[in-house]
C-alpha cells in the first residue's frame, strides 16, 4: 500500500533545480569576469618600461638605457650632470639593473609634463660624452669619459666632405646626390668633436661649392692637420651592394672594385684621367718625398677603429678596411682615411642616407673610432 507522506511535489523540485542552475550560471559568469580581470592586471596590454644599467670600462663608463618602444629623447650636459629626457605620454616602469661605477655618483628620475628625465650625476664636471641608438626595441648607449687636458700629438682634425658644386659625385636611384649627403654628415661630425674634445676642426668645404682635390690637400697641410677624414658615399653597378667600408692609401687597390672606386673619386670636373702613367709616378714621388710610409700604419689603425664602430651602429654589411690610390689621401702629411659610409646606389641605403637619424649614427660612429684611435696614440 503506497503513501504520500513526506513526498515533495514535482513542481517544487523543478523550481528548485531552475533556481540552482541560474545561480551556478551567475557564479560562472562572475568567475570568468574575475579571472579575466586578474589576467589583465597581471599582464597589462600597454606595458612600457625603461631599463637602466651602467658599467665601467678602462677608458670610459657606458650607460645603457633600454626602452620597450621607440620614444623621442634628448641628451644635454649641465655642469657635472648629464640629463636624458625621454618623451612619453604613458607611464614607464623603471627597472634598475645592478650598476657599479667609479665615475658616476648617482642616478635619479623625475617626471615633468609628458617627459621622464634621467639625471646622471658625474663625479667630475670635466667630462665628455657621446651616444648612439641601436637595436629593436631601441637601446640608448651613452659613453662618458673624463676630458684629457691634452691628447698628445693631435690638435687639428680636417674633415673633407666629398665632392661639391658642379661635381655632384654618385647619384642614387631616387635622385640623391653624394655631395648633398657628405656635407651634413661632416657638419654633424664636426659638432660632436668640438662638443667633446678640445681640438680645432676644419672642413675642406662648408657649403655646396666645388673644391679641387689638390686644394683640399693643400688646405689640410696649411692647417697642419694631425688627422684627415674624407667622407663619401659608395656606388656600384651591383644594385644589391651594401654596407660601409673605410680606405687608407696604397698604390695597389685591394681589389678591382676598390680600384674602380678610386678612379671615380679621383675624377673631377677638371680632371678625367686614369690613375696610371704620370699620375702613378706622381703618387710614388709623394709617397717617397713625404714619407707617407710613416703614416700608413697609423692610417690603417684609424681605418680599423672607424670601421669597427660603423659595423656596430649602422646595421649594414661589414665590407672591412681596404686600400686604394685615392688622390685626396696621397698628399696629406698625416694619417688619413676615406670613409664610404653606405651605398647611395642601393635604394634601401639611399633612403637611410637621407635621414637625420642615419647621418647622426654615421657621425657618431666615425667619432667613436676617432676617439679610440686618439686614446691609443696618446698613451704611446
């Protein structure tokens, strides 16, 4: 015999189950939203940072500022401090790696409007600096060193912006002229040297004018140049030719391409002769009479230092140092090099050559190579 005592109506059971199911759904949604929030909080989408480190080297101290993204910046010296201003509209998380330096007294950060300012306080007010940016994401590399009162043997540096005036030099696919690239790079190099070193810097031309190779040599010798740097852009029939290379003087070119380049650079609006016959005899006489052999080793070392820095900062192919009979190098009575910074005949490098960023990197690389060379010889 059946009984209804203690039984639950079917309608009540159904209502209870529906309520329970809705509560579970609500809890699942809440859990999902909470989980999403926690994940987003732990891994923000717009996470930006600046990372700082410093390290002493034998002749300088290197500060590396790593950025999570490219940001405009400026570097300025004030008394015994160096100010690095980074423009940013989003907060930057500052990460400090362990740094020990006998040259740097302290680092400090301040926020001003849409900028973050790093103050590097140096223990000596008499210091010099130079900087460059490399990599993606970018790294700002700043080298600081104490200014030496006198670097033995160097007082005057002559910078030669290749070509000029009616002699335009090589021409790129987009119409860029070599003469219009070599001049701004030379101005930038002059400014860096004068800002950091107590040397006299002379340009063979300071505007778009024609100036013969003989006059460039005479100007260098009349100013008693201690170092001579001629700035050029390269050109090749091969459109994929790329990279930088640094030359010093030799009667025999390193290869046929170097010989052809020397022929093109030696040609001018007035002179279209090949480097042979009387010209070769003239070069031999200059080498003998002016004891150029005494400068060739130093020129080779200067070329190596400059080329090493170009390889580091330009992200272009390393074509190494080479030798060729460049006429502009033959008569200069001091260590002398000719720098082909990039190929204007390569459309990719032509576009780079037109930018201030690339020109600044070239100037900084040549400067750094120059400083390393001077440090070497000032210790001898």
